[in-house]
């Protein structure tokens, strides 16, 4: 993962980052400068200050910096919107992540004091692993905003470095939905920021994938395996949300054309409800909808939307230029004679040559002969 290449290309922030996104990014930068970097200049010029031989002394030194990290998160507006108990749980459960990433953000160069301390306390093998971790983090030294966004996303996640046997956020926090809502904001901001720093979307996807691989390599194999199913669900949910939002924006722009605005709106509602129905389990599990509401959508709302859309189906198929072979249907014919083609297709069906199919007569005779 080469961050220098990411920074070396022309910026396209205006295309991907909105004014509200710029405000969030500016707040992250200013909050970190006013808390962590100010503390570094005044109180933590080097880390650690001495070469430790005691774990207790080493963590006592870290403990002086942790309140500064908490103060930084207090400057993130969305963090303050979460209830107090859940804020405390997030900070406790992600203690290692907060310390490790902030350690690098404040002191990008690994000091000799730190290497000696690691060796004294943890041994050579673990020290080598920690040095490899720092090498991975050095990939972001040319654009620390990415690392700061990753830190926020990880802290507002269901990953859990403290409760070893419990990784379900629903059972750890009182209001997980508010936490997921904040995480969604910053995952999307991270994606947009990477897009704004990439020459095209393909390179942005490659970089984002490498970023996810980096995050996985920073945790144990077991934790990555436990979260793999959830990560797939999150990826699918993000893509579906992106498609729905893009379709909604397109439909909103089309509302200026009264002739087909209503039809496009009906298409959007059908697609949105159909997508929701396919992922109903997740909506019920996260308590966004009840089973009764999903049943109502499936048995009443969706059939009603189908009925409203049905009179325009032939025109829509023609408009989107679907070929007859793709549909395996008479609908969408270029000559417009859909209903005539339906009748011809029915006439050519071998089963329609007889009022009563001969097979039925043979079955009936065999049955009668046994009586």
C-alpha cells in the first residue's frame, strides 16, 4: 500500500466531498491538533520518556496520555450524541486500538527507548511483531487523515479487544444503532476521502481493499475469521445503500419531467421495498423494523406497487432497450406488437392444440378400468 502515490495524483475533492464532508475533515484535523499534538509538544515530547523494565511503569506512562485521547474523541460531535455508558464501553473495549494508533500518530518514528522497552517487557518475538506493525502504519505517514479516519471507524465498531468471549455489540452496548449510525458516517467519509485522492474509482477500490487487509493483519486470525461473515454483510449493505441513494438522486432529478416522474418514483419504491424484503432478517435483528411491518410490506405494499407499475411495463422494457432474448418474453418487442406476440406464442404451445390433452384421457381410462 503506497500512500505517496495516493497523494501524488491530482485532487478531485470537489467531485466527491461535499461541504459537510469538508467540515467533518477540518474538525478531525483541528481536534487532533488542539488535543493530542498540543499535548505532545508540551508534555509528551518523546515516548516513552525512559527505557522501562517494568510493565506497571510503562502503562503508568501511557495512562497519562490516555485522557488526552479521550479529550480528542469528545471533540467529535457524533461521539457526544451517544449515551454516556456506551461511550465508556467503546473507549474501554478499544483501548489497544486507541493507544497503538495514537502512539504512531504522535510519534511516527519508533524511538530507541520504545524498542528497548518492548524487548525488556515482551521479548524479541513480540517486539519484532510490533515493529512490523509500525512498518504498516508508516504507509500512512504521507496522509495521516486516512489513519485518523480509520481510528474513528474502528472505535465505533463491533470489534472488541477486551471482552474476549463476547463480540456482539447488541449485548455489549445499550444503544448499538446510534453507534452504527456514527460508524456509517465515517466509513462513508473515509471512502469519499480515498476517492478524492485517487485518479479513478478503480484505484480507490484497490486502495480501500488494501486498507481492509491492513486492518485485518493488525488483529488476530481468529478475530478476523469471526468477523468475516459480518464484513461480507456490511459490504453488501454498503453497495445496496449506494445503489439506492444513486437511484433516489436520479429519480429526484427526473421529477422535473412530469410525464415520467411518477413512473420513475414507482420503480424506485418497488426496488427499495424489494431490496428491504430480501434483507429483512438484518432489519429485524437491528430492530429497525418489526416482523409485522415486513409482512405488511411483502403482502400488501409491494403487490400494490406492482399493480401500479404494471400498465407501464411494456414501455419501460422498450425504454431500457432490453432484447427479447434477454427477457425470454414477448414483452419489449421492437415492433410494439407485444400482445399479438403473446397470442401467437400461446397458439404455438403444443399443450394448446387440444381442448383436453390425450394424456388426461389415458389417465382417466386407466383409473376407470380399476374401479
